[in-house]
C-alpha cells in the first residue's frame, strides 16, 4: 500500500493507459453463448463539436451498467461510434473551413468533412478514454465508413423490396437555411414573437367583404382557397362564392370545412400551398390548385409578382406596408405563438412540394407501439414519451436529404420513363454520381440512359441501424439471405440514450430493426435526462451558463465526476453542482485513508473465516450482506443514486466512524477477517462508481487481476442480531463523544455504564473498546423527566389574533409567568390555542450519573 495522500491525477492516468494496453474491456469473440453476453447499444455522438456534460453524464451511466454486469460474469459488448455522415458534420465542416457545400462536388466535399471530423473524433476519443469508460475501443465505428454505408444501403434495398419505401412528389417539411427536406422528428416547437394581421378580403363580383387574421401575409400570393366552418352561421352565406386576394388579385373558392378553428381570428381562414399541415390536408381533400410562393432558400418566387426575389421576412414587411397603403390592413397586433423550427439550426420550416423518398410508418403504428411494450423501460415513465410520439405521428418518414455529406441512395432513374434502377447487393456500397448502374438498358422501356439519384440518406436512417451494424448484419450471397456475424449480441440487452432523442433514435431504430429482423432490437431501454446548470436551466451558449467538463476535470478527479453523475434518478435531469463533485472527492480521500488503516490492521494473505467469529464482527458482515443486496437490487433497477447513497452512508458511518474505531483497538483474527472481508467487498461495490481508486486499492492490496474482472459480491449468509448490533454501535458512539466532550483520551477508563436498550451479545465489545470497568443492562427505563426549555410562538397566527398584545405575551413567556394546559397556554391574561405555539422540551435524568442518548438507547455513565 503506497504511503501518503491519494494522487488522483497520476493514478487515473495510469489506469486509463493500462486498461487500454491490457485490453481489459475487450469483447471476447470466442464467447458465442448469448446467455453470457451483455450487449450495450451505445449512442454514437454526433460529430459537431467538443465534449460536453451530456456526454460525460450519459456515458458514465452506461459505464455503471457495463462494469456492474461485467463483474456479474457477463461478457460485455460495449462499442463506440461516431455519427459523422449528416447535417451536423456538414455544418461543422462549413463553419470550420468557412465554405459552403454547394460550392463543391459531393466527393470532394465529403473528403473535407472526413478530414475535419477525424480531428474532432481523435480529440473526442482521448477525452472519453480519460473518463475511464470501459468501452472496447477496437469496436469503434463511424457512420460514414464503407462497412456502415453498405449496411445502410442494404437496409434501403430490403425495405424497398418489401414495399416499405416509396418515392413521391408531395408536400414535405423543408428547412430554408439547410436547404433540405427534414422529417417530422427533426422539428421542434419554438415560441416566437409575431403579429396578427387583420386583412380585408373582397367577395368577388360583390360589394361585400370579410376579414381574415393571419400571421403570414407573405403567403397571400400562394392563397388558393378560403374556408369557413360549417357551423359558422354568420359566414355560411359566403360558402360557394369566390374571394379576391388583396394585392395579388387571384380569385379563390370559399369552401366549408369542419377543420376551421372558429375561435381563432375572425373564424375565416385562407389556405395557402403551403403554410401548415392544415393547408396540406385541405389541398389534398379539395383538389386545390398548387401555387408555390416560397422556394427552397426561403425566397419568394415569380408567383409573388413584384415581391419575387425577396426573402420571406423582407417580403412580409413589404406586403404589410402595401396592404396598409391599400387600406385593407385593418389591424396589426403583437402576439407570441408556437412555430415549427428545424432543431439543428432553429430556422422556421416551410412546407414545399418536392420529390422525396419515404419509409411507411402510419400503417403500422400499432405494431411499433407493441414493440415498445415488449422492452423493459428504465424508468418506466419514459414509455409514455415513446407512446405519445407514435400516437402523434402525421407523416411517413422522409429519409432523403438534399445535402453533400451523407450516404448516397443506391438508385438510378431511367432518363426516358423515370423507372427506378436499384443497385445489386453484392456491389454495395455505391455512389450513383460516380458508379454506373447495374443494367445497360431500362427493363421497362429499353432506354439506355440513366440519371443518378443525387440525394443522400437522412443521418437517422443510418444511425437507426446501430444494433445491426454492431451485430455484423449483411447479405449472404451464397445462402441468399441476411445474416449476422455476431448473432449472440442481438437483440441488445440495453439501449442507453437521452430522453430528447426517443422520437429520433429510439423510435427509428425500433422501426428499422423490427422490419429487418421481425423482433425488437433491445431487451431494455435506459433513458437518462439532461445536464442543467445549478439553477436547473438548460446549459446554452446564448445564456452563458455552460460549464466546460474539461475545466472541471482539470481541477477534480474523474472519479469525483463519476460520483456526481450517479446523483440523479435515471430519467431525471441532473443539475451540474460543484458541491456534488467535491463530495465525491471527499469520499475518495475517505476510502483511501480507511484502506491504509485496514492495510495496517490486516495481514497480506487472505484470511479464512475463524471458528470463533465475534458478535460485533458477525454483525458487521451481516450488515454488509444487507448492503450487497440493496446495492445489487438498485443497480439492477438502474437506480444509481440510491445505490450510491446507501453504499456511501454505510461505508462512511457504519464502517469508518463506528466499526473501524472499534477494530483498531483490537488485535485478533476475528477483527482482521471482518476488516479484510468487508474492505474487499467495499472495493467491489464501489468499483462501478469509483473505477480508478477501486482498481488502485485492489491491485495494491489484494490481486494482480483487475477488480473490474472479479466477481460481484454475493451475501455471505451470516446471521446476526441487527438491532442489538446497531444499538451497540450507537452506545460506543455516545461514549466516544462523552470522552471527547470531557476532553478525555479514548483510552481513558470509565467506571460504570448502564445501558437501557438491546445490546445482547455485544456487552463485552462495548466494555473492551471503550475501557468500561463495569457494564450492565437495565430492564426498566431510568427515571427521566421532560423539562420545558422554551415556547415558540407561531406569529402568523398570534399576530393577527392579538396584535398589540403580542409584546405582553412575549414578556410573560420570558419571565416564566405562564401555565401550560394539555392543549392550551395561559399567559398575560390570555388563553392561546395549541396551533398558536410549540413547546420545546428536553429529557433530563434525575438519578446518579450522566445520561447519554444513543439512538433509541439510554446510557448512564458514572465515573
């Protein structure tokens, strides 16, 4: 055992390097028995920046599971991945190099992306390894690498052959900033300031007019209809007429439809192609005209006449000004309302008619919901989010993106008839922009010219395959079926992830894997929350409340951060709190110092249980059994904070404060065995949480083998009187405090001690450890009287009731001139009810000696 204080910096760096060199956490490929494999579908971080607290928190929770299950004899499959093929990596490259992807050929820009991402990934890997996460780094994958591209394109081909995919020109959710289609899952609600504009519309060929309230007057050139609710009696006469659109002049039909919200604005609404989901539904249901006024970049088109070429915000202000000049802008009032924005860039989305590829979802939502029910959820409440997402689905999954960074669709189209030509499975991966189609002529029309699909997959279309990618799912040309290289890891035992991507990653993974394999991809799902600042506000650059993990870990041990990460119930958000990390650092010092003491009190060799194991030692190990059971149960339920807090409390208070103080006064085999046995078990129980210090102490004191590859402790099954042992410990603690308060040494003798409480079997231990000449137990409670030491008024009640008389009441109490009834207080000539005051009482011993309270026991000391 090394001397001196614990040096976390040197210790942690040493073990992080040795774990890598010794391949401590490598998956054993020889283990093909699925019953002995525990597989973790670790989330591949998006390559878009540096390590943040969400990474530290999420991966540390995963590591708790990995280390716990590894010690329970499981062969752990714990890979790592990087999601580096999508919009996030593309924007990172553009920002880093000051370029636009549109200015490069796809292959050239993708190479730039890979170079930028490689730098970030290398730095990220170093930082993750410095956290001591027990990942098998040889299993690292990247979602842009050829092997993954092949799996992603295979997925597309199989779903296409199953009829689960289709290509369609239809309204799609579009981000004008990123200039690409996005899926419903990539949007989020954002409350923004806006204006309601009351605009007068004329009924065509009539003197009559009506008012429409809208937040988007720039969509007037795209207006194709006006709608009235069938129950709107005041405006029902307008149905069947036509309306003339202000400024732009087109005439549009006025139609009745029960989807109109009569409570918003005037109750009459315009339908524009397209402003929102309602517009799309009306367009399809009533076979309306298509007028596209906003293009892919958010700029108004020729349909907008003189406003063409303006971006949508500029156009809005110009149109509002002209409506005002024309006398048809009746009112403009400020509001705040919820707007759909792209979660990547915060840009308000549009709905454009474009040709996109889709995966069918809406026809099988019941099956996907049932698949979710087959998985165990930690915490269970998170299933509700999954369920709510599925029940709220309105769109099939749009998987095509108009970007440069991504995996290409393995598709060509006949230049004559647009027939789809799909790549051969054996040729994958392919890029249609640079590879030839697998046929010389179109099978439909015989034409020999083809057009390459230049879209790429949505990144979630690939990252949703991570269970299959890690299992080595591929097409076996010889057997002509899909197979897995590592079938023993599938389904995965656990999918750990944040609650913010349940609708992104989890749902899409269930969809993809269910369609490809017919079974759910995970046995369980572990959902972690977000890291907040100390005020429970989400960390963000705009708020200036981001705390960098790098800065914290330069100052504090990694194990202290791991301790902090275990401080929340799984699924709940966890505020970053330096106090939590400081508490972890204190625990490391306590564990180190206690271990040094144990080392000095025990032999180097491992001891067998002695025949005469003493009561106090048996009690400690029996209590340890309870702790083993509790910690095991809570780790199985992924209740990390309960496991951590119970273990820390038992170690710090019961073992260190109580038992060690007794044991260090002894020199016998029974105490040495109990110390050594308890300490070995503590190191194993702490190992998932405090990975580095547990390893250091274990290797120094007990074994050359890593503590993380030892067996998780099982209860020893020792019987003991738990109540009597706890009482005995409380008595020892009370006597120790008595000596300290009296400025006596711990070796000082005490003449006589009487104990009222159950310490049966522990009397000799109390006597010997606390140097008591004579100790006896009392059958009856000593004579103790309850003395009133003060009366506290509840001024919130007394003040309003007695007002100016309150000083008289206070004076009477101060002078002791009062009488206490059973439920009343008489003072200053007044009678106060029981809800107006509280009585402070103190128990006092009236007999010979000094009374000490020790939990539920009473100790009388005569010296």
